[in-house]
C-alpha cells in the first residue's frame, strides 16, 4: 500500500507538471485534481466490500517485537529528516544544471518519489532481523557520499538538447541514476518498520513521526544548513548523520538506538 501510494504521487507529479499544467493552466489543473479526489471518494463509498480476508486480518494483528516501538519511532523520525533534507539540498545543487523551473522541480520530485516507491516495494522482501535497519542507514550514508559530488557536477553532463522531451528525458535519467540510488535504499526503512508494527495505532504513530521529521528536515536545511554550509556540505552532513547512527548501533551493540 505504501509503495502504491508513493507511486501514485509520482504519477500525479508527472501528469500535472507535463500534462495538465501546460494544457489547462494552474486554476483548471487544481479543479481537475479536486474533481478526481471527489471521484475517488465516491468510488470508495460505492465500492466497499463487507467481506474480510480472514488470513489477512490475522496477520495484521501480529507484531514483530525484535525492535521496540520507541526505537522504531526514532528511526522513522531520522529517516524523514534526512530524506527531505537531502531533497532540498540536492535541488539547490541542481539549480545550476536544470534552472529553477516547474519542470526541473517536477523531474527531481519524480526521481525521489519513484525511488521511494521502489524501495517500499523491496522492503517487504527484506529479512526481519533488526540488523537490516543498521545496514540501510550505513549503505545510504555511503551512497550519499558517492553521489553528492556527482550531483554537484551534473551541469557538465546535462546538456540542453535540441528537442524539449529529449532534454527532459536526459535530465530525468541523470536524476534517477544519482539521487534515486540513495533514496531507494533509504526508502526501505519506513516500510520495513511499518511491516514490523502493523496495527493502526502503531502505523499512524510511525507515519506521523516520519512526516514530522520530513517537515523539520526541510526547514532546517533551507533556513539553517544551506545558508551556513552550502548545498554540497549540507548533503554530506546528512551522509555523516546516517553513518554515525549506524556506527553507534554496531559498536555499542544496542537493539537500535540510544534513547
């Protein structure tokens, strides 16, 4: 469900930025999206099924206790901060290559959402051992260090081609190959935790704390880190945060985090 929702967000950005907005303008696009939202509501009301899959209902009540809820919430919060902090800092880096336009922002957002959707789908296949979350943090931190210098030099590798769509397809490919890799790995963290805590109360707490982290990461990056450190150092800072968390976990042999 999480993968499908994020994939839908990716499709929404793609359709709105390159289909609805150029064709209908801002006001009509907003009305079209509002109508679609109402249509989804109507279809949901009339398409409800009263039957419940017994096996599915039984599995959703089971909780994996290998990770405590408190530690899981810390992890969900941290990944939210880093995900959106990196998105803001990388967008600043790519302004030199892509310019600050609606199309450019849409391409970056599509790349991030697509990677998160794929990561969410992969998360279901990951082992249940709690060391998985340690590896997610560590590997993401390493890929951030690898990809950040490449992202800062994309202006040298993203030429403006003769055709509009060729230019944007090239830019999208570069975004997916650079930002997409660390985002895909990091995107497995929250779905993996949601799989461990499947009850509605647990899921809502993890999802809300992750979203709160995303808000904080955006604000801190835009108003504090970027003015003080610049885009490149800000991105590397988040890589250091991920690596530091993973190292603390391994060296002290804690279940997940020190609270």
